[in-house]
């Protein structure tokens, strides 16, 4: 099977991107032991890296340890090396930057890898922008394309002795590092909540990725969407929309619908106008019900089990019924909650 890559993105914060990255990646690695799973954390907040590296203070300190090295063992270290090498240089040795998670967090499977997040992505952003906007000095050179393909090239260069599944965690804002993150993946996983802002953000996502028709007379020419078209950069397609924790807002009555009606309407309209923005459907999609079946999945609230597992940086399957310490407080996790959370993650994974 060729390498499959998924960026987890919505142009809105707090919808569950990092939590979903953590649970999907750790569970996928645990279930498919012949597969290598890689998380590339392109959010400066580095939440998924912290969870993978042991959660809580332990995860935070480990991320800091990687970020503060002279050559950071992080996305920033990797980007710095590629950019300072210039467009023609061989790619850095990815082994120097990609971490085997299990070396730092024993509860994780040994086929799970991480290119760690780094808060210095934020101060580094102007340097990445500068490199991407450098003038092309020869007819064949395209600095914008070269910079935007950095993670796509990294994914393509992963050792071929095993199949890989890559999850890219992102920041909600469409900053340069988010542009690089989405450009690194073939597929998009889009978490949404039940609220209106989440629906509006999915519309913004299509505009940011594909532009408007016609393009804006002033800004249109320098958007990511227009430049990607000009440079023939491939833009990822929406593979699945995850209705995350909808029960929290909407109650049990709609718990079995992955998307609120308003969100489903909006996304189905986008699909009808531009089916090519989505991955190819398995079954024909004619109605909004077909669309819901094909492109959306419900991820129920993980309850305490999911939150404690993320805080402790442990795969959810390793949680037993009992009390766990979270910031000094004993928190109760029940076997039922673990089972339910695991079922929810597995049903999302089955759709990838
Ligand atoms: N399915 C879920 N069940 C319970 N809590 C969740 C779930 N998804 C996300 N959360 C919680 O919501 C908050 C925001 O999630 P996070 O993954 O950090 O969002 P994002 O990365 O999109 O900003 C976190 O406190 C996380 O624990
Ligand atoms: Mg996040």
C-alpha cells in the first residue's frame, strides 16, 4: 500500500484537531503493527506532541527539551536545515529529526513516530515566508513551490521498507506553516463541532484552499489558492468530516447524526458545486443522506476516559477502570467509558 497522508485541519481552534491526531495515530499504530505511523506536528502549540510524549508536565518538558537544542529535534530543526540548504540540496536525514515515540513514552507502540511540534514555528514564520517569496532566478526555479513541498517531499522520502500512515496536526490559522502542513498531505480530516462558527470555518477552508470565482481583484493573485493553481501544487481533498463531541451541545437526540443539519447543508452544497474538492466516493453520492454516509463520521464525547488518556499520554486501550491522578486530583474512569471511547476511535479509523 502506498503511503497515505492526512492533514487534520479546520480553520477554527478548539474543534479537537490535536486530540483526534493523538487518538487516531496511537490507535492506528497499536492495531496495525506492520505499518509505521508518523505524526508531523505543525502547530506551534505542540499539543499532540505533548500528549504523545507522555502528556501533562512530562510531555511538555520533553517537547521543550527537543525545541531548545542547538539543532532542534523538531519541525523547526527540519525546516531550518532544508531552507538553509537551498532548493538543490539533498534532503536532511529524517532520522535525525523524527523521534520514535516509544523511546520517550513506554506506553506507546514502537511503530509510532513523531516530528515534534515547536513553539519557535511562530517566530520562524517570517523566515519561511521570505524564502517562499524569493524571486525565481532561473526559468526552472520556483521558490514558492519548493518551500510549500517541504513536508510532501519529506513524506515521499520516508524509508520504503514499511508502509506509512502520516497524520499532520495543524494550527487553525492559515499561516505559512499551515500552508506547508496541508500541502504535505493528500487527504484532509476536518473536525467540526455543532456550532455555527465551525460551519462557517469549513466554508472559509474551501476559499483558502481553492479560492473564489472570480478571484478577488486585489488579493486574489497572491493567495495560496491562486499560487497553488499556478505552480500545480496539489491541494489535499476532504476525506472525512468528523462531527466531534456533538452531544456536548446538542444532546442525545442528534447523537447518531455526525453533522448538524446546517453544517451538512453547507458541505453538501460545496460538494455539489465542486466534487473534486473531496476524495472519490466509494458509493454514488446523489443526496444529502448519501453525502452524510460517505463523508461524515460521528466522534462522540470521549468523557473522562479520553481526557485522562490524553493527559497521561497513554493509548486509550491501556486504560483500566479506576482512579487516575490529573493535576493532583483523583479522577474516576469507568470500563464502560473506555469501551465507548475506543469504539468511537475505531469507527473513525475504519473510515480512513
Ligand atoms: N471527543 C472529545 N471528547 C472529549 N473531549 C474532547 C474531544 N475532542 C476534544 N476534546 C477536548 O476539547 C479541547 C480542545 O481540543 P483540541 O484537540 O486541543 O482542539 P484543537 O487542536 O482543534 O484546538 C481539549 O480540552 C480536548 O481535551
Ligand atoms: Mg491543536
